[in-house]
C-alpha cells in the first residue's frame, strides 16, 4: 500500500491511496495520514482494501505524505558517512555504540516538488538523501524487537543541512538547530511489505539515486545501517513515549565504496576530497540548483516516487 | 490576560480565560490555545474583553496551557548555570557568543499536577525550573528587535532531565534526546503585560521559588539572561520559519549568588558541591519525590500558578 497527501489548503492536506502504477488515487476513509496513524490497526485494513483508483494523481498537488509531524528524530546510522563527516566538520566526537540521534524541526516537511527556501548561499547548503520510517504510538521502554511491529510506513527524505553552521553547533554539545532547516519527503509513504525482501532486518535495502543538477551524484544502498530502524525506534523510546506519526530517519545513506558509487550529500564528497587531496573542491549548492532523489528497487520500481526540487532564496 | 487549558478528553483540551484571582474561568471564543495563537491578532482582543468568569476553575482539570506544541526549543541563557553544568557533566564545550539552544520533545507537555513518568531512578532524575515564551508565526530572518512583538505569552516550565544520559549525549555533538523527556508547564500562560515592569528587555524578572519535597531549594530571579527571549526567538528563526505556538525556553534560571539563594535544578547544586568540596553530595530525585515551582512577582502574586507534582515509575 502506498499513501500520498494532496494539498487542500489545510496544513495536513488530504490523504489518498495511490494506484500500483502511481498515476491514480482513491480517497482514503480518514482525512489525514496523521489520523490514520493514530488508529492504524482499525484504518489500515480499509486502506489496503481499496482497489479502484478513480482520480488521476496530479503531481502538482503532492504535499509530503506527512506534511507536518509531532516529532522528527534523525539518526546517523551509516558508519562510512559518520567518519567522513567528523573530518569535514572538524569535530572529534566521543565514540559510542549507541545510535546517534538528534531532534529536528517537524512542523514542516516540504513536498517533493516544493521550492526549498534558504536564507543565504554562503551557509553551505547541502542535501542529505535518507530513508525514514513512521511509527504508530510506541510506549516508553519498547525493545528493538517489539519496535519492528510499530514501523507502519517507510518514507524517503531529504534532510536539508547548512554545513557552515553544523560544526559550530555540534561543538556546543546542544546539537543542531540553525544547521537543520525543514526536510523534504518523496511523494509516497509505503507499507514495509511494498519493499518485499528489500525491507529486511529493519533496513531499507534500496539504491538511493541522487542527481544534482541533472548529474548522477550518488547511488548508495540503504542496507549497511549500523543500527536498523527498529533499534533507532527503541533508542528514541527509551525515556519517552513516541506519539503516533513520529518520523525517524536513517541519516545520510552511505556505503563504504563511496569512491565508486558516490554520496548522498555534498559534505561526504568533500570529506573524501579532504582525505584524498587535502582539500575540499566540490562547492555546496547555489540558489537555482536542483536535486533529485529516487529510491530504486532491484526490479527498477521507485516505490516512494522522486523528490525533485530546487533551492531558492528565502 | 491569563489563559489555561482544561482537559476534555482531547489532546489539546479546551481553552479558558482565567479570572484575576485565579479561582474562576470563562470559556474562550476559540477551542484551543493553538488555534488562538494561529489567529492571535483577531482573537486576543476578544479574549481580553472577557470580564465575567462564571465557572469555578477546577485544579484537577488543569492541563498544560499548551498541552502539545509543534516545536519546543530550549535555550541555556544563564551564564552562572552553564559554567557549573559543564563541570558536573564533565564536558568542555567550545565557547560561543551565540545563544545555546536544542530542540526537545514537544508532543507532550505535562500538566502542572500530573505524575511525571520516569523509567529508571538511576538515570539522574532532575528538575529544571525555567521561564518560557510562546510566539505567533515568526518569519525566517526576523531580527531580535522585531521578535519581541511575536512573543504573545509567557509560561513557566519544568524541563525534566536525566543527568546520567546528558553528558554522554552532549559528547556526541548531536545534543539531547534520551536525556530530555517531556517538560511540564505551570497552569497559566500569561500575556507579557501581566508581568508589568517585571517583563523587561525580553526577560521575566520574577523570582522562581523551587521547593523539593517541601523544602526551599532555590529562589533565583529570571532577570540575568545573557540573551533575552527576543534574541532566542531570532536565533531560532535564523534559518526556519517558526510556526505559531512554538515554545522557547530560557534554560534553568540561575543567578551568580547561587550559594545564597539556591538553584533551580539539582545538577547546579551538585556543581557547586564539586567546586566547593570536590564531590557532589546531593542525590538526584527518587520515585515519589515532589517538586513545586512558582514564579513570584515583587508584590507576591504568582501569575503562572504553581507546578506541583511527583515523579513516578513509568
């Protein structure tokens, strides 16, 4: 089952169920995805039973599947990315075996084709291609094994970042606020079964194709997370209940062979350049730049649809 | 004008306007505080015009004035507190002239008398007495001077903290997630004019009386913030729009003469003990412990009412 949200002038939009070919949709029996998640056990069967899709899906009306959420917690679960980022940001964080996670702004998720407003080109505007999950209500203290059943939907995210602010904010110990403006989401939130055996061990084992201004920039696979999403959910729920609709991200998708397959963010490439040549050569994004991101199954399908948007001056 | 929210079985409760003596209330012309904040210019005059308070205010029905918010950003604006905390947490963060700020869980604010659920007594359960503000919509890039007019309400907050987790999370650079469970709010959100000249330069110049298990623990005044709330709001809005209903906290209220007047959190007292005697002697909270917090005007009034609640095992 694939779900999308169409703009209707309200902050949460209107929920639709998307046809298998992604070109049509049907109204959902609840108005919003947030409401569906709050009563998932009751609503999901009705959503899944829909087999007629009478309405054409207008790409221009697509909002993020969850246009705002009560909570957004982002991990950094790819070790090959983390090591490079420490280099490029100039930080030497203490090592931990626990998942890394910060809380980010959740009152806005950009739709897949929205212009992304940034205040200043000199702040190191960067994309971060990620996968994410949306949970129903998760009680405090839920184990990783039990958390798997709370993962109701999988999404694809661009975690916009301002790199010039990221290092200084890390060094305060308080984490990121200014360095992390709102994220974007790809058109469709999908149930894990849509990913077949490419959803395994709490990991989204798809290639994430990232194109910057029409050129392939990265094609990392989501599999090698150091902690699976169920472990990230359990980490988040250790000392708090998670409300239905909480979104949890993987952090930038990265593979150890990034020199061959590329990266899901500019900062990682810059880190490689620093390691290889002593200096970062790839500049960050400029106003007017576009980024496209599409998770691809082994059979070529793109279950989340594509993020394809440009950066503009706020 | 003082506003409160009564439980009615919904997550956002129902908004009421509170009588000057705090014992009675009147229904508001909008259902929730969130909705009032989204249309503040239109709603505030109607709220302020209410002068008859036909309903007794039942303390047992009090929720947090804003029971959940789209965003909670907490500062650390008292220098005397920050220096001690670095010692007690064993961190040496890089100094900055910018405000310190992290994003915390906002989907739940405990009501003033709610039991506070904690998973484990060994995690260093601590209170943090703070003041906070609630803004209407603040556009990205708003200056500190312009931010002052967006501060629509002032609140009093207990930012619950788990100190055993705080230092390790700071050292990752990602900031706090597990160390910061949901906060509590005192009964009444008040317009700045309710504080008279004790609201000045974006600061809540009230004594915050903190009692732990019936004993006075602290009585710091809110005035000596290194950055005023308007500066915290501008900091938060540098790279994002703030949606109406965003809550921004001061961080633990602290004064340089903390040896005489006490502290608004246990960790600060422990820091003093470390400095003075080489070791922390005051233990953190136990299940069943109570904390009471009440901001007091020079004339003795308590405009926010009091937080008075106990910690229980989750």
